[in-house]
C-alpha cells in the first residue's frame, strides 16, 4: 500500500483533534504534489507532445542516470563528507584540497542529480509497456536504495550540518564551540532539493524496505536545521542552524526567509511535511507553514526579500528580475497551489504574489530580461526567468488550485505554446536548478488544461511604469519595451565579483542605461542587437554616461590592489552605492519620466563623474536629456552612448541623415543635429549636444565574462565628452520600431510641436504640446518659469501634468526612499553596510507640497491628497512614500 494512503488511514483511525489537522485536505495536498512531480500513463494520450518529451528528453536522462549509478564505484563509504570550502578561478589551494574539491563535486552530482533521476526512472511510465525499461524495475529500485544508504553513510543523515551556504560559517561555528556530529553539507545546502524530492516520491518503497522512519528524520533535518530557513523554524532548530541568524539580529527577523530560503522551504519542507506521522509534530509544522506564508508571501519593507511595495522581486538587496526572484515567485505559486484547500493562508498572500507576477510581466519583452536586471547571471539563455513565471501563472490559474481569473488571462496573453512546448525550450520546461533535475512533469498537464480553455487574454502592458525599488523605469508601446536603469544611495550599481567570472565587465549597467527591446521573433535582447557574448563593447551600454574602460582580463586581487594604491577605501569591487537619493520617476498612464542624479563610483581608479540624466516617455518616444556632465577618471574618456547594435548580416544597414551605410570600416564625427536609424529599426534624433556625435561601423574585439576573446560587427553611436568634461549637455530622442524613419522625419520637420525644453539646470522641464504633457524633474528646490503650471515643490520631486480638457491630471513622486543612512559608510561599505542598515527600514512618508499657479480644486476624492488656495496659488499636499507615483486630477476655480 502507498505510504501516504497508509499514513492517512492510520491517522483517521486515531482519536485526534480534527480541528487542528485537516486530514482530508492534507491527503489531497499529497496527491496534488505527486501529480505535479510525475507524468501519468494517460498523459501520453492527452498531451500531443508527451511521447516526444519522453523519448527525446526523459528517457536519455533516465538511461544516463541508471548507467552513472551502476558505474559510480561508491568509494569512501562510511567516510563523512565535508563541503566546507569552495574554490573559484582565483583561489590558491593545495593539490590535496583540489583533489577533495573534485571528489566533492563528483559526490554532489551523484546525490543531487543521479540518484533523484534514478527515482524518476523507476516511477515514470513510458508511453507504452516496455518503453521505459526502468519503470518499476526491481534492479533500479535496489540501485536507488543502495545509493540512499551510501549517502547516509557519507553523513547525509539526520545530523547533517547546513548552517549556511557560505562555507566559512561552519568554521566560525566550530571556532565558537559548536561540534559537527556528522557530514557538513554547507557548501551544497542549496542543492538538496532533488534528493529530498526523491525520498518523498519513493516513500512507498522505503516503507516496504523498513527505511521510512530513518529518512523522514533525514528530511526533517534538511528542512528544520538549514540556516537559510532558520527564521521559520527557530523554536525547533539546532544552534548550528541559527549561527548566522543569531549573530546578526539587526539584519534578520524571525519568520522572514530570503528568496533562497523560500525556494528551499518549498523544495525541502513540503516533502518532509507531507511525510510526518506524528500528530503533535504535524500541528507544530502546520503553525510554521502558516507563519512562513503569512510573513513571506507579503510586501516587505527595507531590502528584505522578496516582494517590494512596487511589486519588484528582490534578492541580494536589488531587483533580481532575471534570476532568484522569479524562481521564488514560482515557489510561492507552487506552495499556494498545494495548500489551496488548507487554512494556512489568506487572500492577501495570493494577491501579493499576483502583483509581483504582473510586475515581472511589465519588466520583460517578451521573454527576456535586461542585462541590468539580471545581477551577475548574464550568461547563457535569457528565457529561464520567463519560463518559471509562466509556470507560476499556471499554478495560480489552474482549476486544481485557485482557478484565478486574472492569472488565467495573463497566462493566456503571455504563454506561447510554440515557444515553450514545441520549440527548443520544451526539454527545458520541466527542469529545475540547484540540485533539482526535474521541477515537475505535471506542469505540462496543467498547461494543456489552460491552453485548451476559452480564456480571454489580458491586455499586453502598455504605458510608463516606474519601479523605484529597481531604480528603473519601463516604457512600453505596441511590441517594444525601453528600460531605463540607475543606482543610488539605496540601490547598488551592479553585481559581478570578478573572481566568479560571471559579470566581469558590468560596471556601467546602471549609469542611466536606456535599452531598447524592439526586434526579434519573439522580441529579444539579441534580436534587438545586444549580443553580450559576441563582440559586445561592455562600456558602450546604450543610454549610459560613463567611463569607457578598456576591455581586458583582470583579477579581483589586481583590481583591489589598484584601488588601494589610488587611495580608494571601498571594500569591494561591486555592489557600490552612490551618495545620491534622487533616482526614480513618475508615471501618469501612458506618460512618464525617469530621473537620475548620477554620481560615479570607483572601479580600479578614482571617479568623480557627475551628471543629471532625465528620460521623458511621451507619445511613444523617449526624450533623453543630460545636463552638467563633469568629472570622471583621470585616464578614461567619458562617453554617452545612443546605441550599439550588432550587425548580423553583410547587408545590415544603418541610416545617417538619409544616407545608407553598410561598410565595416566607417567612422566619422557627425555633428550635433543628426538623425539615425539603427540596423534593427530604431530611430534616433540628436537634437543638440555640446559634443559631436561619433558614429562607427566596425568589427569589435571583446571578451566574455570568463575572458574568452570574441569579435563581431557592430554599429555604435556615442557622444565623446573626453577626459574630465566640465559641464557637457545633450538632448536626443529615441523612437523604437521606426524602421522606415517616418516618426523621425515627422519629428524633425515639426519638432517644436512635439517638445520644448523650458528649463534644464536646477529643474528639468519639458513641454510636449502635441500630447498636452509637461514633465518636471526638480533636482533642486527652485521656482519654474512664470508661464508654467507647476511653480515649485518643497522636496526634490518628479511632477508630470496631463491636460484633459476641463481638468488636469497630475502625477507626483518623491524619488528619495528616505532610509536613514550614512552617505560615506554606504559608499565605502557597499552591500555589507546596506544589508544591515537598510534591512528592516520602512520607507519615509514624505509630506510633499506642490505649488500650482492659479486657483485649483480637486476633481475627485483622493486619499492622502489635500489642497488649499492662497492668494493666486494652490498648494497641493500629497503623502508620498516608497518612490511610488501618486496621481490626482484638479480643475481650475473660475
């Protein structure tokens, strides 16, 4: 008899407090979880791609796993494994240590990939009898049990250490007097999911072998005594699990688990939870489950993971849109799907996860995330985040869980079966990562159910979306997306420790990047001309005003040595904060703006770069203004890049003032009033600049983050401000998807009807007469010109007005999040400072006052908004927080 059925029957026969444990709901949760993990025989008849999936993807994995398990050797049986160190590209280590690292890696592959896949080989039926020779095969079962017992002998047991995934914690804990009683799996504590999952799936076989109690304890230890989840299990966990948590009370909160830990919670805790027999233990874990959901599937203050007030997914104190946070949202959705019939969550938990999923959709086009929002994870395919988000949508949309109508509409809009089920990604869709070879085969069944339903598609997001916690804005129209990205005193610049060789050249990503996604099928980063792994000039990131560093191989030690020699006291080579707080923006429907008080941070030399960069999104165009550009490094030129576009074909054309260019060796200064169309169909109009525009078409030599040499053909346009500019300016316009140049021609022929720069020093003010929009970037507290509606503000703010006939719609925001901090300490300490200082701080509530010329009244009721008329002026008081936009309408008093 299956273990879960047996357990359920025993418990129902017991005299229990049925109010505390809903055994029926628990039984259905067990069924749902197993159904989510496995394919069924009937799936081959109901899913048109299931046979191909089995034959081309699953069976080869099963064959490989079984053969690897047979040939493993099982050396070192009975010897405890210690994953208490890690080696990187720059680590100096003895031969013995490197030999141990190699053996550790071999063992890790065995327990995290090979052994779990053997379990799947045993449990997944083929499309017909005999198609899977491993299905219910006694030899395969014996192979799995042998492997499980071997792992147990190596210290993967009920006393295994998992104090933290950073291996130094183990040594610090032992130095503090704690004792390891078994293996130390700290360095692989993120990679146990497949192992844990397999124990759950093989629970019936373990029951028959008399091993079930033993391995329930192993799973309990993996969940409860894992340092990353200590905040959820602090009443029950050992001291070693709480070592990091208890040493940093200012950084951590009871109940709050970061993105990594929440993924583990679903992958480690759920299988253990579903195998609990003891009623008292189950009641305790019910309470833990409810507390963890309530605390973490929620909007979090400060830089705590995972969901921020603007919906941004957070990890490592940043918007990690291309990794970490989307995987966590998938885990959130999976958890909610599994507990949908249990009394351990409320509606708000579901709504906040939906909010974060919708926010992700705003940030991507179509399935790809800007490199500036992928942290250090910029290599390899860029569709992984979108894949897991489509699964999150499906989990909330499916009738087996919530049947949520909003998610059904969004899934139908976003998911493309040709991409995910019938293309190259079909074989990737079921996979997990970090020790989970198979995340869930049942997802195909759920997807098929949703695709087969008549569901009305949600609208594709369109308009301006400012996300303060990402220090970014997203401008969308038709099938294109423009991403603006900055950094500040609260949100760091880029992630990429050079020793990891993952994002070695990412220093400039957040210096006012303006990346256009407008080409490709579907629209993609590479399709839009940005191919970072092939000839890309990392220091000509579109939109940025930044130092143009040489691309060459560097070591982290070398960079730190150079910084020390230059007197730079910053403690790291990445995750730097500036000293500025005016980074953010405001949106009013389809119009919006993004501002950045840019302050450069040192890479390997001092950098006193300063600039004020504003982007206005109006009428399907992005107006880019840069003012007072000064400073930089002593040896590197400062460039503002309009575009850098890969030329994939010999006949790729770039158009300059109507002239077509196809040469690979073209370079010239174009002046200060120039119209261009890049090779993927975006047009650019340089309206004015203190510097001439440089245009080049050439073969570029570059490197990958691993310092592998590459080269490719590119066309690049940039303003060369030289070394240490002293007050340069520019103003240009980007028109995405303008392949034929019609929008460019119309703009140049009638420019004053489209925009008028009113102020550009202390306040950036641009009128857009054709659209009835005016944007104000108050970099300083100053009064505007007499003819402007908005006179002044009492706090540095963004204001945008939209004329709507008898009323004026006004959007306002205060970009400053308002966390208490030391500017100097934040700059020198980087994330080490921010992780503690900003961890739990709620954003400041600003009492913004906007003074309007003339007498006005509110055109409706708006929470937190009040007006008072004083002589011939109107003062509008607005409560602003988290950098979010507050929108209201006013009517003139006549």
